[in-house]
């Protein structure tokens, strides 16, 4: 009984730390994009939600390419013309970092 409780507590702590690490990584990626493309607060929040959703969905799907393409379209839909020009310069490297989290 004692070992079962220890096991459950260990699993819970591991999942909590894993979730916190993912949240931190998402915030760092969005912060990078915000600095490079000059996002406003609404855009930042929306893109953060998109990436969090992408991470959650990617855990249960084998083919992540379609999820990534869908997320790319959503992110790009929040950007204006000037932001898209800046985004086009960094998007390949930025999405490589996003893909590394999956």
C-alpha cells in the first residue's frame, strides 16, 4: 500500500513537471515570435493557445505534419501584412523549434 501511494505521487509529480516544462517552452517560443514579429497581446495569447493545443493533440496522433500545417495556418491568420513579411524570414527556424517540442 505504501509503495502504491509513492508510485502515484511520483507519477503525478512527473506529469506536473513535464507540463510546466512544456508551458515554459511554449512561452519562450511565443516570446521569440513576439520580439521578432512585434505581436500585440491578443496575438500573443492566441498563438500561445494554438501551440498548447498543438502539443496536446500531437500526443495522440502519429502523423504530426497535418497538425503542424493546420497550426501554421492558424498562426499566420493572426498576422498582418507587415508581420507576415517578418514572419516569412524566421518561420522555418521557428517551426523547427516548435517541431522539436513534439
